[in-house]
């Protein structure tokens, strides 16, 4: 089973992604600055902060993919987010171009993308 790292796992978007992935029995690693915060059973919490590179190694270990939510406080993406992404990719760089990767993974992406009409996703009735 692939492990998905979700950054911003306690925020509005990230927490919903964690829940949706967990509902589908995915192996979810919730990246947060507060790993002691409780998550539902089956969700692994891990300390992670884009501005603290010492947290990246453990967070990325064994991860197959990542759902990245940029923290609003980080305006300069090149200073903290891009280096974090590069640190995670060192373990498994893809030889595919973006177009090739997209073509090969379109079906999986389509299955994982929530239906915008899903009222549960938007907190509806």
C-alpha cells in the first residue's frame, strides 16, 4: 500500500484530505507542527514544518506521494517549500516529464479527485 504524506493536515483543506484518504483505507501520514494532536485510527501523525529542514527526513521516509498545502504564512516558496520538495524527491526522482507522468497517472488522479458535487466534502447537509 502506498503511503501519502499530507501537509497542512490540521488545516481546512489538509484535514479533509486526510479524512477522505483514510475513508478509502489509504496509508496516510499527517504532517503537522503538532504531531501530538490526535488523528483518527490508522492515520500516522508526523512532525513537519517547511521552515525546519530537520523535520523533513522523518516525514518523507517511506512516502510514495504527497498532497502539498502551502502554508499561508510562507510567501517565498523558493526559500522553504521548493527545497522541501527536492529533499523528498531525492529518494525517488522520476525520469518522466510532467506530461508523461500526467498521462500515466491520469486514471489514478481522476479516482482520487473529489467530486465537486459531493456535499460531504463541502460540509453540506
